[in-house]
């Protein structure tokens, strides 16, 4: 039995895994990931803002965004929506980029030298009664994500999302 669990533990270390239950219907939670205006309210860590140069939410569509910190630092990225199954699943890439949208090495953008140039984020949405269980994975080790602040950033963003969503009792 230990041998069966060991590969699962090894796989878990290879990626970020966050699960969260929201007191809102699945369609509303999914829409918050697809609507530019909603994303601008929550898709950045506390104290930061986000700008979308492009946001084409469809399978094969792309985005180019910048998260700005309170002290003016910029973190540009671009990505492609690989899969969108409304309201069940979104899979997209996140690659380190510059203001023009060109891919850059993470170290050139001031990031940790161990951070990958590109990660894949998968977000699933499951109905749990009148609530939604969201599961997010990102193809970067959880320990690296915690060390660099990416993991706590996801937690902060999901907290902001929870505050933005209407509860399941409202329409």
C-alpha cells in the first residue's frame, strides 16, 4: 500500500493543487473566470492590479496580461486557452512574457531561476448542491510555488473571488 501512495505523493509534489468550495452556483463561478470585468476585480493578489492587453476566452484563444504590485513592479504573462468546457473545465497555459507579449526567460523577468518558462493551469468546477467545488492545478512544484509566492497568490485571488461572487441564494 505504501508503494501505491508513493507515486501519488510524487505526482502531488510536481504540481500545485488547490481545492475550494464557493457558496455560488457553478455557472456563476465559471463566468467569473471568463468575463474580463470580473477577472479584473479578483485575478491579482491582494494590493495588486491586473491589466489585460488581450483576452480571447475560447479554445485556442489567447490572453496577454500584467499584474502590477503596489510598488510598481510588473509581471507580464501570456497564455493560450487549450480547453474550455463550459461550465466544467478550463485549461490554459501561463508563460513568462514582456510588455510586447514576447516570451522571456523567467530570470530575465526577475523570477526565481527554478520557475518554468511555461506552466499549465487546469481549473475544474463541480456542483456540490447549490455550491461549487473548484479544483485548480498548476504544473509547477507546490514547494517552489510556495517559495516564490505563486501559491499564496492563488489563495488570495480565490479569497477575492469568493468575496465577489453572489451566494447561491441570490440570482
